[in-house]
């Protein structure tokens, strides 16, 4: 993810972030199957997708925690 993508994640609502997490997990699942089949050329993309999921989940949990403390 590029810096501007990360900045945009901070401003998105939780519902949209959750949708993006579902899509990223599906992409990760597909990449893992393709890796096992020998179709993946860029193996580092799996790591990038995993880190993106972690970032999105971090923003989701931070927003939920912030809304519970208010």
C-alpha cells in the first residue's frame, strides 16, 4: 500500500473498511491457491495483502474503541 492509500483508509467509515477486509481476504485466499498451483509470479504480493488486512483491522478496532470510550 502506498502512503496515500493508507491515509485514505484512516478516513473511511468502519462499514467500508470491513467490506475491504472481506475483499482482501478473498484475494489472499485466491493468491494462496494460485501459489500452490504454481501460478503466482509475484510471491511478495501475498505479504503485501496480509499487511493491508492488518492495517485495515487496526483502523477498525481503533475506531470501535474510540466510539466506545465516548
